[in-house]
C-alpha cells in the first residue's frame, strides 16, 4: 500500500525536494533547541520531522539512481 506522504512528496520537483529538506532540517534544529530549553513538550514532533527528512532523502536517492517507481 503506497504511503500518502511519500506520494505527495514524489509529486514535487527536484528543487522543491531540496527546499523541503532544508526546511525540515531547520525545523528539526528548532525543535531540538526548544526541547533543550524546555519550551517544547511534544517529543513526537521530532520523530515526525526526522521521518519526513528520511522520506525526502529516499525520494532524492530514487531519482538520482533512476529507481523512481512509476505508478501502476
């Protein structure tokens, strides 16, 4: 069963994927900073951002190696 989040990200252009990766890393830094200063209490947000970064890197790798799967 295809992942809804991954399908949405696959519809982005290469430049948009790079921008999304940068934004996600920025968000992760901010979340970690807020956790360290005890301003953030929801630990799940960090996990969500890390998974988003992993999805984006996977899509980037698929495209660079030519493994992009075409929808059936």
